[in-house]
C-alpha cells in the first residue's frame, strides 16, 4: 500500500542514526539503499515469476556488496530463502542459476569495483593481499572499545557512537530517535508474536522476508570475533521503519475509528517533537550543559 510506503519513508526521515550516517557519508547508508533496491527487485521477481529478473536482484545486490562486505549477509539470506522455496517446489535444477545470480554475479561486480585501482597500476597480488588483511582484521580484530555494542543493544537504542566534539557544548552522536527506536522494537515483537491478525498471503510473504533479513543481518554479529558498533544497525533501520509503518497502518489507519486516528496523530507528533529535541545532538549544534545532562544523557549508556 502506498500509505505504508510513504509512512515508512517519513519514519526513516525521523531516524537520528540515518541522519548522522548520511551527513558523514558512511558507506553503510549506500549499502542499505542497495539492500532496499535488492529487496524490491526480489519481490518484483516473485510477483512476475520471471527467472531473468534474478539477474537484476543479483546486480543490485552486487552494488551493495561493492559498498560494504556486510551486504554478503543478506545475499546469503536471499540465496537460502530462494533455494529452499525452489527445492520445496521440486525445482532443484534451478539452484545453479540462483547461485550464479545471487553469489557469482554480485562477486563479479565487487571485483569490478576495484577497476580504478587496477588502472592505477595495482596488481592482482596486491588485491589478494589487501583482502587477506581485511579478513585478518575481521577474524582477529577482537579488542574492546568504549562505544562498542551488539545486536540486542542496537534494538534498544542502548549504546550510541560518539563521532565529533567541538568544545563541551557541541557534539555529534550516532543515536536513533529514542521514541522511534522503541516503537520499532514494539512493532517487531507484535509481528513475531502474531498479534496483528492474519495478513494477506502476499503481505505475509513480504513481512516474513523482511523478518528473515533482520535475522541474517543481526544474528551473525553475536558470533563475530571483531567488535561491532551501532552504525552496523544502519541497513536494518529502514526495514524496521517499514515494519513499524505496517503495524501503525494495521492498528490505527486501517480501521474506521476516529479516536484511533487521533492516537496515531499524537504518536507522530511525539516522534517529530523528539526529533526536534535531539536534532542538535545529531548535527553538532550548541546546547547547554544542563540540557545535555538531562536529555541527551538521560540513560547512562548514552553518555
């Protein structure tokens, strides 16, 4: 529904993490955009049942992989999802095509993204050594950091990342809109518990796909030997916004009850007010020490 799409876009516009990541041009944002495009292309493929459209899915996924390695998580998730569906439909002969579209093609695009490096005279051995060093960091780069966090803390908006400071009155923190984060977590719980009623088959399929992607982008971080930070939640945030938009539509907008629509307007007003309140914290505007202590550091973990 167009209402859900517009509402999800509005919600992600109120997301402080996305605002901060976009303003400093972190590659997580670019990867997340390609993720959304990949998911849209995949749902279009499922709707049309044209196997050639999987090439588009793989192409967009490859652009995400060229942006950041984390895109491999959702490519593997889509690979397993689609493969299981085809096996259940007794079409195992399509597995090679699926693997080509969702793994080989994206990997080829990833290698092509290094073409400017090769044109500058770098060799294949340099390319291999570069990736060995990246891999060693991913496997051996344990350590600790004051602002590190994990998937559970991401969902609760528990531990931000401190990016910048210019004196004691101007700072930038990668922190989500607190009210939005807790609304999204509530929507996730309601969907997992099946408390929103029975959705149409096509809608249910899309919701299950999004929940799967949240899982494949979150669960591996529990087992990662390297430390993680809240910005790793960036590609998950728009999916959470979509789930919240769907939840709000089901509870408040999909019913002809006036007081529910009033409650919806109050919730949106609250989100906008919190966004305005935390806006200086996200872009580095000066605030008083008292304001910072009572609002921005409301929770000790936000400090």
